[in-house]
């Protein structure tokens, strides 16, 4: 039995689906940033008005939102890398196509750097802001007098600081993972024998 299916049609269909997946993940990233900023606003309102300790919950929440954002960012990169090396190279030749163009274009690299700075700035900066606002509020109100309350807030400060550090680590590891994905996808594909 011969296979009469045109491989280029498959690649075109796959390309369309993968580009759609990239758009969905990009929308999810924008939603995560929006959720992050709304959470910051809500916790800041509560923390500055009633309970400064509420501000310390934000870095922990932001850690998980940053992890979700980074996961989607890595998936977007992985999809783009697959399109570049497994679809564009097959359909139109090496070095041609959108994914190749944005990789070789200096302006695109600068735009990518700005996105990285903006996202890290929003996530890391908002965590620093929450911790800083907590400290300012606590300094203006005075520290808790009860030993248990003081210990509780010290633990929260430590957890908030650790969450900030982990957020930075997670987001910085993204570049190493993308480089590893590029190396992996560039390996020649060996057709399985049936």
C-alpha cells in the first residue's frame, strides 16, 4: 500500500495549528500579567489599610504566576523552534520563513529583550514593591508587640524574600532551557523502521 498523502499539506496544517497554539499561549501570558497586577492592587489595598502582613502574601502568589508565565514562554519558544527547524526548513528551505527571520533580525532581538525586561520588571519589581511597602507600613505602625505575632511576620518576610529569589531563578533558567531545546531539535530526525 502506497502513501499518497502530500507531506507538504501535513506540514502546512501542522504549521497552522502550532501558530494558533503560540497565539493562545501568548494570550495566557497576558492574562497572567493582568492577574498579577490585580492581585498586587488588591493585596496592597488591604495591606496598607488594615493588615500589612497581607502584602507579604503577594510575592508567594507572584512566584506561582511567574512560573506559569515562564512555562508558557518556554512552550512558545519550543513551538517556534520546532516550526523553524522542522517545518520551515522542510517547506521553504533553510534560513527562510518567519521563525528564521525573527531569529536573524536585530530589531526582533531587541524587541525580545524589551519583552524580557518588561516582564521581569513587572514580576520582580512588584514583589520588591510589596516587600518594601510592608516594611514602610510596619515602620510607620511599629512592630508587633506579641512574640507570636512578631515571629509570624518574620517567617512571612523570609518566605516573601525566598519567593522573590525563586521567581528570579525560575525566570532566568528559561534561557538555558530554550538553548537546550534548540540543540535537541537540531539533531537529525531518524525515521523509524517499520
